[in-house]
């Protein structure tokens, strides 16, 4: 029978296992250059707008100022290992 303590313990164990497997994978990931990042951002916008169009909605316009703020925030989160 699961109790709250057992549930938390099982969750903690699963988290530890996940971290132990994720660390080597994260270390093996290549660094992105600005060109690759710009392609990924553009691709995401294209996918979002394709789905919006399919749903009968207006396509979104990219605001370079907001994109720059979002990029800076993402870089800060990555530097602090937050996510």
C-alpha cells in the first residue's frame, strides 16, 4: 500500500535515476551557434503559424525586441541551470 511517504520516496528515487542518466547526455550535446539558434527560432515560428493557419487563426508576427528579451532570459536560465 502506498503512503504519502512512500510516494515521495519513489518520486525522489525516480528523480535521482533521471538525473544520473541525463547528466552524460547533457554533457554530450553540441553548443549552438547564432546561425543554428536563428534557424531554430524561425522554424518554431513557422510551425506555430502553420498550426494557427490550420485552425483558422491569424499568423503571428515576430517582434525582434521581444525575441531578444526572450533569448536573453533563456540564456540566463541556462547559465543558472534553471528549468
